[in-house]
C-alpha cells in the first residue's frame, strides 16, 4: 500500500516540479561553486607567484649590488626565516651545477626541471612550475629565474596551507549544499 502511494506520487505534477526545481538549483549552485573555487585557486596562485617574484627581485638587486656571497647569505636567511618546510632555494649555473641551496631534506623530491631551465634560457622570462611534494598530497610552487647573466635561481614555496584552505572551502560547500538541497526540496514541495 505504501509503495503504491509512492509510485503514484512520482507521476504527480508537484513531484515533477519539485524534481526540476531541485535539479536546476543544484546545477546553478554547482556552477557558482566551481567558479568561486577556480577564482580562489587562481588568486592564491597569483599571490604566491607575486611573492616569489618579489623575492627573486630582491635577490637580483642584492647580487647586482653586493655579489654572490651576499646573495647566498640572503637566500639562506630568507629560507630559514620562512621555515625549512615552507620555502627553499637552489642557486646553480646554467650547466646544472648547484653551488648553493637551503636545507633540501623536505624538498628532496624536487629536482631541477631542465625543461623549465631550457625555456628560461630561450625566452628569458621567469618560469613557474607546480611540483607535487613527496609523501604528501600537497604541492610546491616553484620559480626558475636568472640572477645576473650566469646564475640560475630555483625557489619553491610549500602550498600546503593554501591547499588546505581550498579543501575546507570544498568541504563546507558540500555540507551547505546538502542542507540547501533539503530546503529546496521541502520548499519546492
């Protein structure tokens, strides 16, 4: 008897309108979520790139004014100040010979991306690459840049905090969408 009522309910206009309303609501909310998620992700990446560019600019100025020894000390100080697991740098020659780096224990999975170095040498523009971190679901944003004419800089920033923020955003969106869907179905009915 109960199943007969539910079966008849499927064919009512109220049920079909409620279903259409709920589907349209979820689709539009999903599109809005995807757009916000992409915008937040792009803004975070842009802010990180700007920070890396600012640090690269500081390194270039120090190298031009005070030479390679002060460049090495400044890079090491900045990496220590940011935290061993938050920021790394590597100074090397275009041939790939590394002559200075921060503590790379946390960053051992990130080697020199020679395709990025080649693109940098060809185009002259700074190159940004996103690398996965070893034993982690998070990534690092890495810049490849020239310091002067003979020194290459590889500097990376751990994106764990930013990616966790996006995960929290996604989690809360799903919770709120579930509640809104229930309200939409109840309101539509």
